[in-house]
C-alpha cells in the first residue's frame, strides 16, 4: 500500500505561506498530480523554503519516473 509522504514539523522561522505551499505540494504528490505543483510568483517565500520546494519537486519527479 502506498504511504503518504509527510514533512515537518517546520521551524517557526518559516513563513506561513511557505508552510501552505509545502502542504499543497505534498497533497499533489500524494494524489500523483505532479503537474499541479505550482509556485505562484505572488507568494513571497523565504529563500530556504523555496529551496525546499525545489528539492521536493526534483525528488518527486525522480521517484515517479522510477515507478514507470
């Protein structure tokens, strides 16, 4: 059975928007909807949060590619 991916807890220094985007990305990953992962330019993410988002996207693409 497929296990849902989970991250956290997030350090308090991360902005609320970053936490929201991480949750959105994990929901997309768990539903195998990688194409729905979008980081709006209007979302003001701290650099370290944005780096985590990019790492999650890259890792997920590799994981899904290895399943095919």
